[in-house]
């Protein structure tokens, strides 16, 4: 009896222990490990100012209790803070909710997307999966799991790349070709020069130009004088040929007489056209004749001059208008003076600026500032003088902004660009520079908007290429930057794993700096050139000490820490 009582008590104790164990096992879900996760890419990589990640997770068999709800949140931890990604919720088979159902017996896999806004401290960081879990109504604890490490932030070196600002061009031409033209009209069937024609404004202007060329030989240069005489295409061809030749001769004789008056020695080139069908066609095309399309078809259908004339005469309804409005304009001689206007020499422009800059044209001022001046202080003075003399021309304002950008004075650059925009809001160079400033400040949307009005600017492709790097469009960026040898062009090539081109580009950078050397070091690390890695990283750090801290955490050098230890210590 006593023995039976003891045995019953022992059985009750065992059952109690078993029940407690069972209840305990139901009160938690257990830990997860890094083996339950795969992160792509590993390490993470900064692209377009963001750190994207794809997380593939697995809930093991018999893990997700039927009444369990688990929320998974990716968290990127770095010194001084953390970035929290988008959560996803999963639930057991007996839970009514909106989470993704995971079977208890078989478990289940899932995929999550995360995207973190990049901050420089993420260079040294770790990715964790953080959990919130409930079993029924009870909150249970699942320790967070480290599932990834670090951020490869080579694309962020764009911030250290110098981007060429856009300069508005001048339109200065020292030698400009000019043409002065006049017509002498003749009566039908005649070749005599009428006083009314010789006293016309166009003839007098032509004579005046000849005298000006003769009197200003340092500033004007005659190329040639042309006399072309014509007869209208009505009447017999032989008669018209003789008539056109007579008109040529009398017109050339007149020109020689005028040249003699001003004691100018010049040849007169002459030619005549017996029947001016080309001139006829041009005048008909521009006219309001009712049947002009029919007339033009006749000209294309018939090549024989007499047949053409007869077909047109047959059109009695319009021939009177042709005879009165078209043909008299073809009975003429064209007098053309081709000459060059010779502008100031470089020395004369520089001297004139010192004497009285107001006598210089805007093109001369911009040309000198863009081309002749060597030091920035003098160039700035020329541009500032240009803005005072020609306040309605945007180019000097823009070029002052360009100088300010290259000097790192963004406040001054913004002020000059506002003035340039007040004059011409669509100026391509001004919009290119506004895009560049927006890009420097991380506002790619604003930069893209300004680039819509920047086409035609001298650095359009370079700025666009840098914008595409900032947006993560590396293939397009490399194409945009294919014609320049800059740090950012090499950066695009490195990001595209085009290492041979990147090496050539970096070797050709006109003014290499710390960033050039750092990119060479990255290239050496990626191509396992330990010697080049060490020498270039040493050069980079000596030129920019801030790169030492970056190099110490830069995953580009993760496999070379021992060889560069003395540089980054």
C-alpha cells in the first residue's frame, strides 16, 4: 500500500515535469542563424546613393508554430546609427492574418527586398535580421542574426571627382566675310544704263563700300567684284545672248569707271546668261500667280527654251501677269562686291581694354577672357567688365559662375547663375552648370531637369556621365564619358569592370590628384597588383589624409590589409 502510494506520487511528479517541459517548448520558437539567410550582393554595394539588398530566408522544418507570427526586419548597423529596411510578416497555419503563411512541418522560404539610404558611416557596417514574434497572445524573443557585412561604396568616390563646369563661348571672328550686292535693271530689248538705276540706293551703297574698302585697307580686304548680266527668257535665243553680253559689258565698264574714280586697282569678273530660266523659276515659285504650279510643271517637262516659252505663252490667262510682274525683274545685271572685314589683333584687343574697354565688342571681350588671358584674377576682371558693358548678355555671368565652381565657391556660382538665368533661362551652359551644382548637392532630380535645357553646352556629355554614375547607370555613364580622360570616366569604367580602359584613362588624366591615385589603388587591388596598390594608396593618402580612414574600412582592400597596414595605421 505504501509502495503504491510512493509510485503514484513519483508518476505525478514526472508528468508535471514533462508538462512543464512541453509548455516551455511551446512558449518559444527558438533561434535562427546566419545559415538561414543568403544576402545578395555580399558585401552590399552603394548604387545611386542607395544600398539595395535581396534577402533570401528559410524557416526550418517544424519551426513556425501553428499559432506563431514572426515579423522580420532588415537593419543595417553602423557606427553612430542604423538604417531600418522594410519589414515582412510570416504566420503559422492557424493564424488568421495578412502575413505569408509558413507550414509547420515543411517550413518555407521567402525573399525580401531592402533599400537603405547610403551614409558614409556605412563603409564599416553589418546587416542584421531583427525579429518580432508572438506565439498566440504571448510575445516571444528571437535573437537578431547578423546576415551580412559592410558596404562597397566605390561609386561614392564620385563626390571626390572634379567635374568640368561649362563655359559659354564667344563668337569672335577676326576675319568676317561680307557681300554687298546691287542690281541694275534694263528695259526690254535694251542694254543702256539709265540714270535712275545708277542713282538707286543699292548702287550708291555698293559704291560707298568700295570706297570704304579702299580707304580702310588695314580693316577691309577686297576679295573680288562680280558682274553677272541676264536677259529674260522671252524672245529668240540668239538675240537674248547678244543682249545679255551687251548688258554685261556696259555694267563692267561702269564698275571700272567707279574704281578709277577712287583710284582703286581691282579686277572685275564678268559673265552673262542668255535666258535666265533659273531666275524665272525662282520668281514664279515665290509669286502669287494663280497657275504657278502649272508653269513650274512646264519648266520641268520641257528643256528646249523655245518650247518652254511657247507653252507659257499659250497660257494666256497668266501670261500678261508674267510679262508685267516677272520678266522685267530678269532684265538685269547683278553687281557683287565680296570683301572681308578684319578685326582687331590680339595685341590691339588687350591694349584697347586698358585704354577704353567700352570700345570693344562683347565678342572681343569674351574672346580675350576665354583665350588670351592666362591668370584667373585678370580673367575675372574681364568678365566683370563685360557684365557692366553688356548686362543683357548671359555669357559673362555664366563664365564667372564657371570660375566660381572650379574654385569651389558654390555660393558665388549660384549668384552668378541666377543673373545669367534672368537674362536667358534656356541658355545651355547656364543649365549645365546648375545641373552640376545640383549634382554636387545630391539632388539628381533637379540636375536631370536642368540637363533637359543643357544640350549644346561644351561639357554636356561629361556632366551627363557624372549624373548617370550618381543614378547608378554605369553603362550609360561610360558611354557619356568616352571622350574625356577624367577620374569620373575611370570610375565608370571600374564600376563596369572595364579595367584595361580604366588603366589607360587614369594614366591620361591631365591633372592627377589624390582621387586619381586612390582609383589606381582600387584598380590594382581588383587586378591583384600588390605593388601598384601600395604605391598608389600611399600617394593618395599623402595628397588627401582623409583617404586614410576610408582606406582602412574600404572593402576594396579587404584582401590586402596586411600589405597596406603601414599606410592605414
